[in-house]
């Protein structure tokens, strides 16, 4: 496993849920303590669910952190990119401190953080605070979608978490979109317009 770089006092920003057809986009911000021990810390996509949940508890116990949710209505109003950027700005504001540096996973920085933040492509596999943020974002969003599965039966949200899978397409075809579907996303929008045979 590649050793992650650690920048004391720096905040890492990452999000989960940019690609799904349903549910929120969920960014997280994390500032790890100067010396921390989180064996196995890595990009959330490279960890199984049990390991992510173990690390989630350890991160929350030792770090400054915040998680935000942007619901589908705001995603539809702003578009997914702008909604994600706005939510990352909120995460930094809600940390309650001014990080020395900010590292954002990906190739874009929220507008209000220009000059203060640095985009790092695949940063969740390179920088410890981004990896920690990726874990908090992923676990929080997955948990939310499991809760939504109990509210909106038959969609399989507890398995695909809103991503565009064959099971999800079949559920939309059978049941139609529900309240947490993103109406601006092409497959949902086209189904609403009656022009997509899923």
C-alpha cells in the first residue's frame, strides 16, 4: 500500500454520490491531528464496508470533521457539479476553524476556496486527510441510502445506493421515479418524458 502524505493542520475534501440517479451528493471535510494512527487508511473505494466503518469511527474520534448532504432538488436546480462545489464550501465553513491548507480530491476547487485550496487528482489515494474525507463521505451516504430503502420500497437502494445499475433501471421502469430521484439526470428525465424505454 502506498504511504499517504500527511499535512498537519490541512483539511481534506472529498465527496460521494456524484454519479447516482437518486439520493444526495455527500461531501466531507477532515482535519487529522498532527500525529494520528489509522492503520489501513486509504481511498474509500479500495476498502470493504466493514473496514470503512471501523475507520469512520476512528476518524471521528480523533479528527475535526464535518459531513454535508445536498438533496436532489438542489442538485436539479444547480446541476451536480455546482451542487458539489457549493456543498464542499459549506463543509469548510462548518468545520469551525480556518485550515492551514485545503486539499480537494479531483481537478476542481470550489470558487470561494480559490487561492486557498489545491485540487489533487486521485488525491484520496495520495493524501491522508482526503482519504479520511472519502471514508466519511462514503459511509454517511451509504447509510442514508439504506434508510431511504426502508422508506421507498422496491428500488434496491440498500444494494446499489442509487447508482445506475440494471436493477435500478428495472425498478424505475416498474415503479417510476420516487421523491429522491434526480429529475435533471438524463435517464430519469427521459423516463418522466416518456421517451426512454429502460
